[in-house]
């Protein structure tokens, strides 16, 4: 079945690596015109060329309001946004500085807000009366993890913000949902997943017996962007191999 995203413009933040890259490549294969937003210019431009089908790179620093506003000013005919850009650092609570906390919140939560706001403005301006935003959250929004208090707080904020955005943007025909992946093999987890014992441990905590890959997010993100989920908004979908099922 062809995706109804074919020919539609979808911006993916954090698209030069990890989940963002996987989602961008997957949506490109489904026929969407993907805009890859990231601060990694050389890598982002290369990935855009590899995706083809009109894919383009957009330098996007989600931590800066002027930068976000300027970047979105160069986007036309936007249909959808996938918020992925984020950082993860492991710091114990007693050693965590306010600057550590603020940096994670600034990118992982404030950055999502800025991009969602600008994307909504762009989608509304098209006058087409429909659009969708998907925020990539985390299972860390649903449970606590040692040394990730700041990260968990940022993702818990994303979960709450998604619901607020859904309520505010429904009148404009824009649906807003989130997906919460469990442990996914990306650069963010490289320090931990370089240890085979850690990989085995993480896999053992899932019902399906393995950790995730960026490709595991493509299907659900495509569904939430498409008209096939036209009566779904304000929802969060766990994509964790069954980690939180038991």
C-alpha cells in the first residue's frame, strides 16, 4: 500500500544521525519529501543526497529561538514535523550542575517546543487544513533511571507538552502525538552499548529479547503522520520491544 505521505514535505530534526537519520531515510523511501534538520552540515547534506527524491538539508540549531525561526523561514509547503533532535548525558544527581540540567532541557524539551511552534505556523499558513507532528519521547518519560534525572525530566516534559499541543492545534487540523522508544542502538547510547554485557542486559529486559534500531521507529512514525491515524491525537505509543509490558 502506497503511503499518503508521498510528495508531502516532512521535516525531521536531528536527522544527521541515530533515530532521526533512520526516520528520515525511511520516510524518503515511502515517497515523502524529507527535509533533514541538524547542525551536522556535512553529514546531513550527504544523507540528503543519498535519500534523493527531493530530500534537502537544513541547518537547524534547535537550542536557539532565532536560529529555529530563521531555519523554518526557509521551509515551504510543510505538512509534517518529526521532533528527534536531542542529547543524553549520564550524570549522578549529586554531581549534576544546573548547567548540565539546563542544557538537556534546552535541547530536548525547549527545542521541541520551538520547532513544533514554527512547524504549526507553517502548516497553518498552507491553508490546507491538515498536518501532523510526531515528538520522539522515551520510555524514560515513564520510569526513572539513575544518572538520567535531567534526561527523564526533559522527556516527561515532552510527554506533557505533546498533550497540550494536541489540544491547542486540533482546531487547525494538526494532530500531535509522541512515540516512546526503549533502548535503541544509536550514538547517544554508544558509551553504554559498547559493552556486550550491557546490550545483553538491555535485551533481556524486553519481551522480544532484543534492543531496538532506528528502523524500528519508521513504521509507527509514518502511521502517526499519515491520514490513516486521522482520529489519533495527544497519544503516546510505546516502541520498546515490550520492556514496560511487565
